[in-house]
């Protein structure tokens, strides 16, 4: 077939089995949009801002495991998308972004709506391409999908000048890709895996620490089997929640800056640590110097060799697909005549039980003012823990992570690495597109929701019945908390002094709006909202303005230096 570059682009998406493209049209991509119009296999979702297109495609990928696709125009279309690209890059989300560019003769001449897309996005993509000739277009898009989804996933951008989308070429879509400079390792070193299993069998105070790589690598089943067979405690990072069932007794909670007392203490005092698909992030272990322990041995399994020993020196590095490595570990565990010391393990669990008894997530209930933690607990009850939950960034994000117990992977979608306000609502849209029959809840705050609130219009157009749980404390909550704890109660620009009436705003978009001010009304409001299967319901919960997220580890301190409540301030 001889096709235009625009038609080749859409044909490539069809070949890749792309279901949805999230985008916003503009001059440089009009030929591509025309090609979209002339077919019906690939459906386009018209967002109201390019940032939202990227977040929706991102969440579609997180929820489904498939590669998300976004389409934006040149200039401001690309620059609006950069926040969403960087969000996906920090969390290793497989995405392909197709951007329009000015015609090739105009590149570099400050043409209308021209920016150096390749240069601007280079620091926040896994790779990017500028297509200079239509003959290269199909092979480039094939490479983009391969790079985005293989190895450690990430966003890949394909920049297509307008004239390239007009030119005609023979369409041939490659069946496979060979790239001399890109050959990710997938199989773990068998000798290292044997050494790791031997180390685990010798452990007296073991700990398993699992991150988002377990979910991205579809390894939750393998992780769960290994943890249960060994009888070891397991913790998940913020990105890893759901990799191991949150209601299981062997789960000691999330770790890190706002992790549980028992998870952080177990991380600090274990003698053998198995880290799987995690990167020892600063919000997870705090100061690496504080985390260092001479008596602790560390096994680190990750698909990305650059993540190993980057922040913390490890004893047994294993580079490979986490699912394959865990399966090989399981075989060796099954075949091993040696088992972990039962008496030592019993003593270790006794110690963890004593830490658990501190009940670090306890909070003061109130009959007169809504506690945000209570809302999340009731959300878990009403949805029976079976919702896909998205969040924005701030206190509400941490409360959702602490109080909603995720038993399955790909149910918790949030911006972990970049911490992007505005992520929650478009992410809920992407998840709802991936699973139309699923219950999707967006936990947000009155500041974050306003970053992409225009997407209520997209929800209306495409009948996406997401439920919005707005924990409204009239503050930039996490900023206020840090200002209280670290800046002497000087609340500089953290108070939201002119909020809209969210109920009326939701209704103006054609949705249901509800304001909840009494704790007794929390559960009935949630039940009523989730009973409305085909409507967006915006629930504006007026919550305690003074509530802080605890436990908390101050930046630069160690996991044992936790603030457990207001009494520690």
C-alpha cells in the first residue's frame, strides 16, 4: 500500500493493537487527525488539556499493562505535555507519544508553534525520535513501541514534521525490531540467584521489600507465592502497593517517609533484605548513611542495571525480569533441603508484632468533624477493596496509600516519582477507558483537583462515571504540614482563600455534586454515590484542617527517626 505519512501513522497504531489515543488536535497534526477520522479501529479521546492526555494514557497503561498512546501538536501542545511525559518517565510507564512538528524546511527557523521537541523532552523520555523522511516512519514507530515496553519501561516520543505526514510512501510494518545499541538483559544470572536463595535460607531476621517493578513486570503472583512459602515479612513501596496483598498478615504495611513503624523498623533491623523491583528511593529509605548497616546483607533484583547499587551498595545484584527471577528462586526454594531457622523466624515475627502493637496509623475519631483517614477507611469498606483508586499528590495521597488496603496489582494509580498535582482525574479517565465496568475512584484534594478540573468535560463527553472523593481541608495540606513542622507554623501561601463551590461546579458540567460536612454522613454519601453506576459524582468532604499525615520521617533523616504523632513535634 502507498499511504501518506499520516495514514502510515494510524496504520502502525492499528498494527500495534492500540485501542485508544488520548489527544488534542492542532495545526501540525491535522493530517494525522484526518487519517484518524477515516478509520474506526483506533478510537480518539479528546481531552481538554495536553497534560491530561498524557496522564490518561499513562493511567491506561498502569491499569491495563498495555502501552498508552498520546497525540499532541507542536509548540505549546508539546510543552503542555511535558509534565505528563516526565510523570510517566519517573514511574517507568510504557507510553508512546506522537507529536506534530513544523515542516522540515522550517525546523530551526523559529516558525510558528515551533519548539525543539527532541531537546526539550530528552531528559524525561526513555528515547525520542525526529522523523525526517516518510520512508523511516513505520520502522521508527515500531522501534518506539518496542523500546517503550521492553526492559525498564518508559515513555518514547516520535516527533513527526507536518510535511512528513503529507508525503507518500510504501507502507511496510516490520514484524520485529533489532537495535544494535539497545539489548536489555532479561534473564537473571543463575549463579547469583543460587547465592541469593542460599542467603535467604540462612537469614534469621529476613525482610522482603517490593516496589513498582513487581507490578510493571507482572510478577505479583510470583512474589506472593515466594513470600508465603518462606514465611517472611513483606513491605511495599508507594508504587508497589498491591504487589503483595495489603490485607495479608505477612504484609507489614508501606514503608518510607509515611510508612508504618513496623515496616521501617523491620527494614532497618533485618539481617537479609531482598529488594525486588525497587530502587531505594530517598522517600523510601531516607538518608542512605542512616540506612547503612554493617550486619545487613542485601539482594537486589531489578530489570535496570543502573538502579542497582545507585543509592545503596548491595551484596547480590541480579539483573533480569523480576517475574522470571522470582520463578527461578521459587524452584530453588522448593528443591532446597534447607529451610530458614524456624525459631529465629518466630522470634523475628514476635519483634515485628511488638512494633505493630504501637498501632502507628491510629488517629483520633470525631463525631463533629470529618477525619480524612475515616473517609478512606469507609471508601475501602464501601468498595470492598475492589476499586481502581487514583490519586493526586499530597496528604490525601498518603492517606489513601495508608488506609486503602490494596490486595491486587494495578489498582493503585498515582504519581510516585514526580509527585504531579493534577494527575488524579485524568488518570481515573484512563483507567475507566481501560476497564469500562470497573469501579474507579479518584482521591484528591481541593488544590490538586483544580489543576485538571476541566477534564470533567471529557468525563461528560465519553460517559466516564468516575467517583471523585475530594478531601477538602482548604489548605495545600502537605505544604501546610511541612510549614508547621519545619518552618515554625509560618503558613506562607498554603491557605486556599477563594475556593469554588465544587457542588455547583460539578453540576455545571452535568455531573452530580454532593457536599459532606458531618462524619455520620460519610458512609451513606459514599454508598449513594457508588450506587449511581452511570454518573460522575463529585463528593466534597469538608475535613479537619489541622490533621497531619503520620508516621513521618523528616527529609534527610533515617527510618528509625519517625514522628508518630503530634506528641513528637
